[in-house]
């Protein structure tokens, strides 16, 4: 049987610590790369958009607002048409905004009424 000396024990401990340091360095590099990728502006925008669209309330709100904007735009085009008159443009913008906000607010109430009728 061979006696383990303090020098050999120290050498083995150093080797183990060096291996541990190399493994931790690799983990740190991986985490740094992951953090770098997540902080890129396009990834921030993409992640934020995914979080926003995953909420059902936000989806309903987006749909209601899109319907309102489309209805407002169409009502402006039908009532005012294409004009170069600044007064008519202002009136058209007011009509578009008014109709859009009215429809967006009423779309949610209309959906809740439909849900109550089906129950």
C-alpha cells in the first residue's frame, strides 16, 4: 500500500478545481451568449409581442380596436371621400376617430351580449 502524501492530495485537489473552473467558465459563456441574444432589440420586440398576444384580454382588445379602426376609416372614406379641402380633412379625421372609438367600445359589449344569449 502506498501512502498518500500531502503533495499528491494537493495536486489532485488542484486538478479537480481546475476542471470545476473550466466547467463553470463554459456555463458562464453559455449564459453570457444567451443573455446577449435575449437583449438584442429584435428579440426584445419579438418576446414582448409574444407576451402581449398570449393574453386573451389583449387579443380581444386588439381585435376590437382593429375593427374600430377599419370601420372608422371606411366611414371616413364613404362620408368625406378624397378631398383637398383642409376643413373636410379635419372633419373626416374627427368622424374616423369617433366611429372607431364607438365601434371598439361597442364590439366588446356586443360579444358579451352574444355570449349571454347562447348560454
